[in-house]
């Protein structure tokens, strides 16, 4: 049998698996040993490799959003290109990198507690390299070096592609802070992706909005869209490596292209997200295309029509509304009304009635009255969201709303958050019932980590689905397969089903 894991790289993921279709019962027989063998092999090979590696091992912890996760994959790719190997223990790694988030205060505090532990370690492991990347690095800049003098490198999100160069400066004995606004160069490093089936592709960096609560524009800088040809090239590479699904990423993905120069004869921007979807749709091998996060201000009818027309574009739309009340939206400086938001959803549902609609919402924004908060609850019930990511408002440095005097008490924040979460759970549960007895196409991403007799994947609408592996049948499956699944159980956040033959 051909090796399941690549020969040369001891840490290679099971990308070859889908080339070697295995009979299902055989797959089942090898499950337990399969994973323990792989794990043992990985650790042993890591140790062997470690002996040979002149550079050392690395550990990355990622906080926050998908964009940070995508950045971490690129930085891991750079480190591996430099000769670092992935460590299996954070407290033994030679280089520790925290890719941070400052969207809410609790995310920030978590980073400081992780850093404290590593700073102590550095006192008896002087060769340890300590790096803080991402939004906290950008927000604090050099002052972070003063606060945690054990740090070697502080680098903002715009410097991700420059990691090797910055580490070179550290090797010359410098403590380095790279937080100046920079043009994000095209990535020349292969990302070290966590999935071998679903790949993230950044298409726009930064944000030009000025929501009164949000720290992102000050830490991620102005919008910078990548050129369509560079994006398509990356997708071609993913397809050549047997990836089946891509998710285009951006803080406001539907604002893509506004900073690109080309316009059509009719005066319409040729490089909008809609145009990009048409342009990349023909990449052979890629079966599913997703994108996130969408801003209601830019979500055009043309984009909706494209999603309907283009087979590979999945029927899942993540469009945060933040509040169900127009006055709060105005204070948030969001630039749309609830009516406009509802029209977008109506337009989506008129073409794709079963589309999944997910969103973000903030409760207890400064001055939010009980009635205004209830408008958010009402919107959730009226729309019937498939999922809503909720948060209590958290004052952030250098944002207007943080200075307002009408902040809401922690107690009310907690109460509102609990209530809204309960509503979201019931709404999601009710929405998921529409899948019961339906046949859904599920892209297999792996085995259920808690139950290896089940495959795990997602519907086109992004519902996590567990599928019993049929026993004693001529059934073959592999990572990246799309299989038809009859849904026989629905819950708030996942579905279960059996393979349809
Ligand atoms: N650009 C997207 C948009 O405009 O909808 C959202 C991106 S933002 C990184 C992710 C989410 O974090 C937001 O949708 C918002 O709900 C939440 N968020 C941002 N700032 C926050 C704050 N100060 N307190 C609580 N939640 C916040
Ligand atoms: Fe933050 Fe608003 Fe930009 Fe979204 S659009 S990242 S919420 S400033």
C-alpha cells in the first residue's frame, strides 16, 4: 500500500489519503492504530529531525479570527522554510510565537498571561526566541517591548510576510518592533496549512470603516486588495495540492477591489468580489468556494445573483448586523439601517431559500436601552439566523465609544449576553430542523475526533455534520470526497446522518 503520509517531511499531513481509496471496513480496522502510529511516527521523526535541525523547533498559538489563523499558517510556512520544525510542547519550543487579537479585552488579557509564562522560561532558557505578532503587537508597538523586555520581536499584521527578515535582525542581537504601516507584499512562502482539504485565501487586508467600537482599522491598517491574478494563482496551487474548498477572507470581504485601479467601460469596478468570484470559478479541482466576512454596506444584489449563478459558491452568508436598532447602528457608525439589512436577507432568500445566514451581534453598547437591546432579540427571531456570534461590548483603546460616559454595567452585560445566547441556541436548533430527512452533500474533512466510527464534514451551508461510516459494505471514502448524506438528527450546532447510496 502506498504510504498514507508523505515520505520526506515527517510532519506531512494525510494529503495522499484521498489518492488511495480504502475499503471502508479496512479503514475502520486501522483507525485506532492509524492515529497512534501516525502520532508516534510524527514525534519520533520530529525528535530525529530535531537532532539534525540547526535552527530548532517552533510553537505558534493563534488568538482570534480566521484571518489570524490564515496569517499563522503563512508564518508557520516561513519558519519551516527556514528549517524550524513544529514542536510538540509549547514549553520546550525554541521559538514561541503568539499571533494575537485585541478585539475584546479578554482576548488581550489572555495573551499577557501566556506571555508571562514564557518570559519566566526565558530567564533559564536564554536562547528562546519570543515573538508577538498580530493586533496586540500593532496596538502596543514598542511599548510591549518595555512591558515584556524578554520579547525579541513585536510585529504587526502587515509584516507577516517579512518574518524571516525580522528574525534575521533578532539573530543579529536586536530587539525588534515592526509596526509601521506597510504595503503587504505578495506572499512567496507556502503556508503550512492545518487542513489538507479546505484552504483559506486572504484577498483583502485591513479595513476602511470607522465603527465607533472597533479597534481593527487602527491595528490592521487601510484596505489593501490583492490582485486577482495572484489570488487565482494561489487557488490553482491549492487545487494542484488536492484542496477541494477555499474560503476567501477579509475583514470586509465585499469591499474587495475598491483600492484596485481598473474600471470597466460602464464605469463599474471590474475587480469587485463579484467579478473575482466569476474569475476564479473555473479553477479545476476546487469544488466549493466560500467567503467571509461580509459587510451589509457592500453586499450588492449583483453579488447575490453571482452566488446563485455560480455552482461552486456555497449558500452560506456571514453578514454581521451588530444591533437590531437603527439608533444604535447610527451610534456604531455602521452606515446601514435594519430595513436595508432585512432587504439583503430577503434578496438572498428569494433566490436561495435554504441559504444559511449567520451574523455577529454586540449587546450592551454604550447607552443601549432595554428596548433597543430587545430590538436585537426581535431581529434574531424575525430573520431566523442559523447562527449568531454574540459578544458584550468591550471598550477598546483609541475608539470613540470607549470614551463615552454612558457605559453599561458588567452585570447588565452578563444578563443580556446570557439571554441572547439562549435565544440564538433555540433559533439555531429550530433552523436546523429544516435539514431533517433531507439529503445533503457533505464534504468529508476527517474523522470525528470523539468518535472514529464517524466521518466529519460540512454541508454547503456550513453545518458541521457527523456521518456514520457504513460497515460491511463496498463503501469507500477519502478526505475531500463529497458524499450524499441523509440527515437523521439535528442539534443547535451540528447535524448527524447516514450515507445515501
Ligand atoms: N468587519 C466585520 C463587520 O463589520 O461586521 C467584523 C469583523 S470584527 C473583527 C469581528 C466581530 O467582533 C465584529 O463583528 C463585532 O461583533 C465584534 N467586535 C468588534 N469590536 C468589538 C468590541 N469592542 N466589543 C465587542 N465585540 C466587538
Ligand atoms: Fe471593525 Fe467595523 Fe471594520 Fe468590521 S467594519 S472590522 S467592525 S471597523
